[in-house]
C-alpha cells in the first residue's frame, strides 16, 4: 500500500530568540500552524527532519513539542518518522519517540532517510519493529 507523507524540516518550526536561545512558545505555535495546514491537504504521515538542526533543545523542550503535535493528531494518519543525526541528537529523537508513544501516537526515530520512508509506507507499527 502506498502512503503519502509530508516532510517538515525542523528549521521550518524551530525558532530562536535574538539571544540565540530556542523560543519554545513560538516554535510550538509554528509547529501547530504547520500541522493544521497539513491537515487541510489530505491523509498522510509526517516525516520530521532534524538533521540540520544544531540547537540547545533539552528533553523538556522536546516533550513540549511532542505535546503540541499531540494536540493536532488529526493532522496525520498515525505515524511520524523523525530523522536525526547519528549523535546525541538521535538520543533526543528516541526520547521524542518515547514521549509520543505515551501520548498515543506513533513516532519512530531514524538516522536513515530511506528506512524512515519505508517505515512510513509500511503497515508496521512500532511494536512490530521492536519484536
């Protein structure tokens, strides 16, 4: 089964203050707006690409962003793939994965674009991958 997916670059929603710190409130607002616009386009999965982000997002900030996505669950079918660099950023993406799965939507962290898109287009959910 072929599934449509939308790619969201983190630079499209991660916003900074003039001091260089992450503006979490503005980032959540923009992420919510993106999710709402995507919802109007049609039925698809989301792919969030974090590879080019070099920020000081901590775990609390990431949890807030996941909660914002959770407020807009109707904007995507059921899965979100997060692509991260294979460094500390991937560990943060795995944290996003855990937070989202607690909030009852499926996020999976990847370092490889092709694996991420294959997962989005598959019928597998996260439990199938961990089995």
